[in-house]
C-alpha cells in the first residue's frame, strides 16, 4: 500500500505502521532486555540491530544462511517480509558492512527493493522502547521516500 509522506506536524500513522511498531516491541523487548542486562553486568558489550525487508525473495531462508551463530534473527512481519537481525559484539561499522553484504546478496538472489536500517547500542541510556521506535520511524520514512538498497542509521548513535 502506498502512503503519502507524513509531515513532521502530522502525528497520524497508518494502521500498518502502528502494527509494525507493536510487532517489533512484542518480538524484541525481552531479547533486548537480556542484552541490556549483559551490557550492565558483564562489562564492555555492544550490539547492532538491523531491520531489513525485501521484495521478491524468501528473506527468512536467506538470512538464516548468512547470519552468524551468535546473531539473533527475529521475524517481525512475515507477510511484508520484515526481519530484525541482532548482531552481538558488532559495532556500527561492522553492522554497516554486514548490512551492505546482505543487500548485495539479496539483489543477487532476485530481490529488487531492499529497505534497511541499522542502530548500534553501546550503552543502556535509551529505553528499549525509544531504540525500537526510532528504528521503526526511520524504516517507515525510508520506505515512504523509496530510499532502497542502501543502509540507513538511526539518529540515536
């Protein structure tokens, strides 16, 4: 479904956008809470989260093959082919390189339009809700602007 770009003064969201935010909160909160616990109690620890979607490919099968054993793949919306990969012990630069590789491989496997947003978490200052909602907001924005096949970052870094 095509959506007109929200104006910054317009706080209305389409139903599917609200459902995406809800699904991300429901499916990521406990995992991110555990990673926050590790950050607070196990010393220097950081991770990167990547939200990615693609048309024309079975993304879940491809991501399962390409992720590391320590990466956590979370299905957010199978109908719209939206997934999050949580990459432990990965900084912004490593996450960026991995996301670029993912986009390239998706294109090689027939994907034409891939949307991708990355965020790096190095501390627990931001609430989990803020982190997830920042990712959703950025993801919705790039989709509405049709900015595909490149990696975008949230502003919380």
